[in-house]
């Protein structure tokens, strides 16, 4: 079942105002004649049955790995796709369960993650490891073949691959996302109680990063960070949402949501909750020039390009007559090329069984 996010302003029959991000940041559309990065719809799968891509990662050599699931004849199994720079391949023998995360250090060292399990592709075959029955990975990242991290937003612990085995490592809060900036310097973001939490690994232990208190807009509101990106030592972004339950004019249950941005400039944090309700921020990724890309919402997402103090938006590209869901974005290291993965369906029916895994890319 999909969660429906609505604007409190819309529920009152008023126009929804743009959400404001961190102090001093303005949201705006593209100006006429302005040159901007262009997102392109790169590939729509034509695999038999239903298929969805939940996560994507890109290597420095330009190869792309994505993971999700496919359903054929009513049976679901994992789906792993690889773009080698020239052609697309479906990796055979993928695990028989939905895959939520993928990370890779080379085309012969690819990890995918499902409920309680991690599976590794060595270029020829899969091997599987247990992460614990209650550990369902939401994100993974690594700095090398002997330093891979997986986190789960339902657990106050992480899993760490040291080159020979997976170890459980205590965390001070639950993490939804992890960004391995370099060996011995890994960041994670999630929640602690009803408050956002940012954590950092120093090579020995995880610790909470001191951040400003967040004033919640409703008594039952909770603030959650969905993703984190380390652009540099003095430039860290974490994005998410503040949400709470309510009812619309017809008495139907709805989830109200405001955007949440937390940014580190090397000396202090700036934190802001959107001034008006809007779909949450779900992803943040460096753009390769000091700025970031931020994804807002999953269903027919908006892509925000943040440079300096300006946020400029573009809708996720989609074919006429379709709706698009963008779940994940990832940049090719050392470049400004960013890939996205998700799925598209015929317009108007979110539960249509003919979903097709879809890729996007910046030019």
C-alpha cells in the first residue's frame, strides 16, 4: 500500500506553497535561456512480467549496477541488472527475494541485500551470507572490498563486511542511509525516537553527531532523515521529512509531510523544516561540482539541483501516458554524470501489474 502525502494547505482548499529549505536557500524554476543539467529517460525494461528497481550504484569505469525484483507467473525473485558501458545484462541466478540495496567495488565484487541476507556476485556466481533474521537492509555503501557497510532503518545496529565475514556493529540510533566517504570516515542518517539522527564512524565506533534541536510542527509529528551525502569534509547534506497523521475534509486518514534539510558547512549545522507541506525529500547525491541533486517524492518525483543558495527543479522525465517512480540516484565517481533507477507504469493506476524497471541519467 502506498502512503499518500498531502499538503495541509491543499486539505484546506488553498494553493500549496513551495517548500523552503535551509535558511537562505530559495526554490525556483529554471529561467528562460538558462543552461542546466538535463535528465534523460535512458532505458525502460521490456522483461516478461512485472519488474522494479529499488537501488542503483555506479563505478568509476562507468558501469552501472541496479537491484530490485521481478514477478513472472506470480513468483517474485531478485533482479540484478548491469550496464557495462555498451549493453545491458540481467545477471543470472539472482537471489529469490526482493533486493533493496546494491553496492559494488568492481564488476567482480557486487553486493545486493534483501531481508536478513546479503549476496555477493564475483563475476561468475553468487554466494549468500546471513545478516540476521530481523535485519532488513535499507542502504549499503563501502570504500573497498574489505570495507562494506549495510544499515536497516528498523535496527540500531549496522552490518560491516571486513573482507572475510559480516559483523554486527552497534549504532546509537536507527539508520536509513549510509555514505562511506572514505575508510574510517563513514556517515549515516536516520532517526532516534521522533527526532532526526546523524551518526559518524571514526574507525572504531559509531557516535551521534551533535545537531540543532528540531522544533516539530505537531504533537505527534516525527522527523526522519531518508538519505545523507558527504560532498566534502565541510559539506554534508541530510534530507528527509517531518510527518504526522491526520484526516482530510472527507474524514479519510492521510499523512501530512513537510520537507526536512540538515546541512553541515564545516563549522555548524543549518536545519530547516519546509514552510508548507510537501512530499518528503527521499534522496541526495553530490553533483560533481560542489552542489547536490535532491529527489522529492517517489511518485512522479521532482529533481532539485542545488548550487550555492539556489534550488532549481525539473520533473523526472517519463513517456506520455506513464507515471514514474524514482527510488535511487547515484553519481559516477569523478564525473558529473548521475544515474537514477525506479520503474514506470501506465498512467492512472499505481497498482498496475505491468511495471517496468526504468533508468534515467544526466547528460
